[in-house]
C-alpha cells in the first residue's frame, strides 16, 4: 500500500489527507481560514504566511491522528485557489499581503488599461479587475515601491511548494491568464504594454512534474518528510475535475465550494463570450469560476439566523418543507461576478416576493438562482463547442445535497453525476501524486482507476416547462437589474449615497439612545 499527502487550499478552509493507492482517504484534517481582510473599496487580502501556518498545523493534526501512516508518506501534492497573487522579493519574502480572487480594486485601472493594450491581442478582451495583469498594473501604479522590489509572482499552492522545496515554480494551468498576456502577438505582448517585466514569471512545470524534494529543517512534523518529492499540481478546479473523473472529452464539471466553477472539457479549443478557454494539458476547458456558490447558502442561513456551523442540516430542513406555488427569483451576484460577466458591480436580488413567502421559498430560490447561472455558462460553452455535454460531474460540499443535485439536473437538462469521494480536490491532488510517482502510466489511467460514481440524477421531463419558464424570467431579470446594480455601486463608491445613509443611520441611533 502506498500513501501520499494531498492538500487542498480552499477559499475558506485548508484540508489535508493521507490517501492510499485505491483512492481511499485514510486520515483527514481540516482547519478554517484564514479569513480575508475585505473592505468596501474592493480590497481582499490574506497574509501568505497564514497559509504556511495552516499547512504546518493540518499536517500536525494528521501526524497526531495517524502517526504510522504519516511516516509512510511517499509524496506530496497541493492544489489551491487561483486568481490570487503572492508577490515575492529576490529572497523569496512576501512583499505585501496576497490579493485574493475577490479583490476588485483594479476595476477602474483595467478599463484604462484596455486603452493601452493591443485590441488584436487574443488576451486583451479578458483583462478585467480579476485578471493578474490588471492586478500587477494596479500594484505598479498604487504601490510603486513594492512593485520595484517584485521578483516573482506565485499562486498560493506555489508559495507552499516553494516553502517546502525552495524552488519557485508554477504550472501552465494556474498561470494560464498571465502566460497568455506574456505571449507575443505580431511581436507585441501585454506584459510589456502594462510595464510588467516577464522576469516575474516563475518556472513552469506540468502538474505531475516534481518541484523538488522537501527540504530538511522544516517545522515538525514536516521535518519527518524531508527528501520526499513534492509535485507541482495545479489550481483547485483542475485537481477537483481530475478527482471527479471529468477530465475527459465531452464531460462537463461543476464544483461547488465557497464559490462555484463550471465548464465543459473538449479536445479542441473553442471561444465563447465571457468564458475562459484554458489548455488543460491535452484537453481544453471552456467555462470558469463564479463568485457565488455554497457561500451564498451560508449568507442566506446567516440572514435567517440559522446555525451557520450546520449548513447541511439547516438547508436540508428548509428544503424539506412545502414551498409556495409562485416562486421568487434570486440573482446570486452578492460579490459581483466573474464568469460569464466579469463585472464586480453586479449585485444580488430577490424578485417577486409576496407576503406568503418564507425561509423555504428563499432557500429554493437561492439554489435555483445559482443553477440558472450554471445554465448560462453551460449553454454558452455547448454552443461554442457545437454539442451537448454528455453529463455533469458534480462535486464539492453542495454535492452532498440531493435536492440541489436534482435542481441542477432539471435546470440544465443534463444528467448530474456525483462521485463517491466527498473531497474531489484532495483525491485529484492524490491522483497527481500517484501519477508523478509512476504508479500509473498516465493521469487518465490513474483517474479511471481511482474515481468511482456514487449516484446519478437524471433530468425530470415533467419539470422542464416550469424550469424553462423560470430560466427565461431569470435572464430578463439579469438584464433589467444590471444597470441599477452598477449605479448603486457607483453611488456608494462616490461616497454620496454611502455617506448620506451612514449619517442618517447614526443620527437615528443617537436619537433613540437619547
């Protein structure tokens, strides 16, 4: 029996597991956080060293729970959140907090940057507030002293690999957008146009290639793994798709963690408005990450004053009750949106509420709103590819809920398949490690051997007319409310609306206090 250490650096937690060569998780440990420091100006930051501390702490938990197994670990692979930048100096020290996937401070600069970029360059249209090039341009403009010391840009999992091995490297999937910006088109590239030196790019490795052996002298219990190989791995989406067995032509995937990501996998690259086309090392994905997902459910439970520590039980209880005949609509854009709109100023809304609606109706509306957004992405991807996806592999915390799985199947009109592993990201990282160790001839063979299907949800034809009508209303609501969302955000950013309402609230509170 072989054991590898698989880690998944998520948006709200850090998970690590000891996984054997049958794909079984033999021991697992998870820690919440670190919480990002967010504010109304669009800032969202995390100290990189906090992720290193989490890695050490989770490994300590595993070593305490299963000491004998921990000492048999043969390799390490870490997957993690993407669209998050860590800025290092020449000595490998972080120059400032990391900018997370939620950070929107580069929004205005991205618009101005578009005017300086070659519109014929294939990546120009993709440059927005969430793009690493816009983030780098923002850093150059707003924190020039930090930018002047910048020697290397890494994603969070790459930073942990660097701390383990001393080597600065990433993979072409995680760095796809920045590599696309660095690629010349008719002799010109976008990095140069934005004043960003190409030297900040780390070395590129395939996900299954070795970054290096673990260095000696690391904090316990990592010192017990000295000399063991660390494989590069990739972002959490890529790893989870491998862990779902969806890294194959014609399959779609939907991963629901803190946020959701959905895409379709094919053999040829295709382009669709608002979707990312990424070379997934032999296959191509068309789709990408949203800003909404299970975190939206957590927001609803907090709004309803439900127990946020028992999300699964609370949402199950709400969905078990009768809903009203006329459903409310929900636009899930609580934090703006990435795919397919790339608009940080979009905002959420409940539409069509009446006096009879209660918590159960709101719960169904939230799940259906997220599923409607899934359908928008799926339809665009399928239209670009010229065929329907054969099935959607569904993973992440929300996949444990059969009602949500059925809603996604009914709204998308595609079978939704849930696999046996509750942690596709961890399984995917383990598959990468086993493939890197040579236990399987290829990543595809490892995926086939270690991923098993648990259940399948077929679309219910009886629900199709109602859900098609609901989806049409969802699309109309998006179009109608987007301008209002942008105006509200603009007013708040200009301080006029925000300051006026804040003063009113403060004066009212003081009046009641008197």
